[in-house]
């Protein structure tokens, strides 16, 4: 086989990969706070990291996610201590940094003053008292204003989540309210919920026409609820682009549970891309509330976290509709951090940095495999000549490879 044929095959592989653009990264909503409070970041080998965003990009990541609360000053002291601080000014600054680093930016609109998830979707305090009709206008106006300000700040989102883990609706009312929830087998509140989403989406299309809209749920372990939810969206002709999922094995179940959910979604909604917008696995100890112990296969160690990551990516790469993977709270790092609130030590320990050393875990480097482990590369045959040239991912020959991913001897090689 001639070198010319090898190059042509590689260029063909590159073309196929560009046609199926994929995104990998993490939710880094607290990065600014960690940096401000002195957290020290190092790579796996102990080399100091001067710019985490540049480091993430060098490690093969290409997108970052940041959450936005309406007025986080209204959150409880407990929630503030667990990471609720992201107002619009904060997100504009971090979003601008993400874009300037050459990364794609995913905006996660919570439409709440604090954590929004399947068990709590409380209406922002300043929106309480509004009628449904007024809320329809408010969510449009708020979304439009947020996006307009982000655009002006140089932080235009590439992806926009209109709601966070909205499996049962959103904007339920005051904290503790049982109203306005949406359940399978009950038609109540679905029309209200979808109207809210339509008005949010309308603002997205008007202000950020190139951005992709994500509708985010977390019922990976309940395909009946999952199927019903997105069927409701389709029946109402909701304008959106991507199905977003949360998947945590310690809550949802083993990887076959996720595979089953992906099979259902790809079968029932073949025209929608799918992103795992939240995923993670512990490094040292169980996340509080863990219901499924996976430690026999994936111990709470660096090696166990890496193996889970490898197996998760191998599964996702079998599904052609899956084009995104984001690790939640990957930037958490207490090493060197000052102040009394060290939430990742006492509450959550599934980041991609070791809280006790500040070093990146093995799993961080594995994340790149979601976009580099492409079957198309296998069409390139091995070159027997050990002195064969090196090629960049876009097919250019280089004399001296620097840090990055290359093709050498017909195989992918990572130069660190």
C-alpha cells in the first residue's frame, strides 16, 4: 500500500468525522470561584496548570457548560455553600473566557434562583405572583435579555438548555408547591409547560439563531417516562434540536440502563441528536444518596474512575445519534483553596481533579476518546516503515510533532 493511498484514506476518515461533529467537555460552573480562592491545578504528572481552560483544550476537549440562576442571592445558605452563585454577570465573564479559549459554550438556564432538578423546579422569587400568561411573557423576555447581554459580552452560547432536568415540568410555583407538575398518564399542565418552552425557544431562535436548543431530562432509568416526555414535545411541535440527558450510574443504574435509554430515543426520535449533558463517577468515596453500588466493577479510585469513563465512552460511541458528553463539576478542586466552604470534600467527590493533590485524574485525559475514537480511522492500514511520516488530524505532514493527536505508522498516536 502506497503512502499516497494512506493519506487519501485518512482524509476520507477526517471528512466523515467532520460531518459528525461531536462535543466533549464538562460543566465548569464553579471554575471562577476555585481560581479566586486559590485552588492549585496540576496535570496528572504534577506539572502546574496556569490556565485550566487552555489545559482542557490541550487535552482534547472542545466545549464547556455553565449554569445560570435568575437571582442566586435568594438561594438558601446551604445551596450557596454547595455552588449556587452563578448570576448573569458571573456567566458573562466565564462564558467570554470559554469562547476566547476557542471552546464551544453551553448555557444551562435553570429558570430558578437555586438548583432546579426533578424534585424541585421552584419559580424565581421575583416571578412569584405572575399568572401563567404573564409567565409566558416573562420567560421570553428574560431569555431574550440574557442572550442579548451574552452576545454583547462576547459570550454567545453555541448550545442553550431551556431548563435543567425538567422531566416533570418547571416553574412549579413557590417552594413546596405541588402545582404545575407534569406526569405520564395525566394531561394536566403539559400545555402550560410546553408553552413556556416554546416562548423560551422563540427567544433563543431570535437572538442566537445559530445555537442549538437542548431539552434536558434525567429519566434514563425509566424509559416509559422518557418516551412519554419527548413524545409530548413532538406532538406539540416544539422547536428544539437536541435531547439532553443526565446519567449517573450511582443513581440511574449500570451502563446497560443507559444503553436501553439510548436505544429507545434513537428508535423513537431518530431526527434528534442526543447529548449526555451531565455524567460523573466518584474518585474516592460514594456520593451521598447513592442507591446503586458499582464498586465491584468500578472502585472509587483513580483507576476505577478511568475504567468507568472508558466503558461509558465505548458505549456512547456505538450510538451515532449521540454527539455530546459533559462531565458534571469536573473542575472541583479543594487543593490550595482558602475559605471555610470546601463542598467537594464533604459532599461531592466525583470531579476530574484530586482534591488532595490538585492533580488531574486519569479519566480527564480519557474524555478525548469520545471524539477521537472513531471507527473510520481503522480503515488506514499499518505502515511497516518505522520512519514513516507524521500527519496531523487534518492530513498535513509534519516534521516534528508537538503535543497533540497524530497519525503515524497508520495508527493514532498521542504526543504529550
